[in-house]
């Protein structure tokens, strides 16, 4: 059983995107984060095995990049933690 429903994950993703929109001027890493969250959102809505694999790779990459920024965007870090748990569920 999923710890979070897909609806809750979609809301979490959208909240993270909304927050990142405020940081667009800080450079391409923010744009890439928004694009990755958008793609992950699609995967959450339609979690085929291929989509889950792609989402897992994106989540892992984002987890490695957010390290120094966790304090600035804690909501994004929490979203990634929830998504990481989702990506490990079958």
C-alpha cells in the first residue's frame, strides 16, 4: 500500500514547482528542477514500469543536486524525500 496517494504526491510536486518558480532567476539548475518535477509528475499520474524507472533516475539526480540548497528550499527537499519513498514502492 502506498504511504501517500497519487493525489497527495501530485500536490506535493506542484507545491515544489510553485516554490521553484520564485527562484527561476538563479539559473539553469532551477529550470532543470522544474522540468524534472514536471516529468516526475507525469510519471506519478501514469506509473508504468518505464515511467517509474525514469522518475527514479530523475529523483536520484535531483537528490544529489539539492544538497547545498536544502535550507533554502526545504519544501523541495521534503517533496524529493516523499518521491524517493514512492519510487522504491512496487
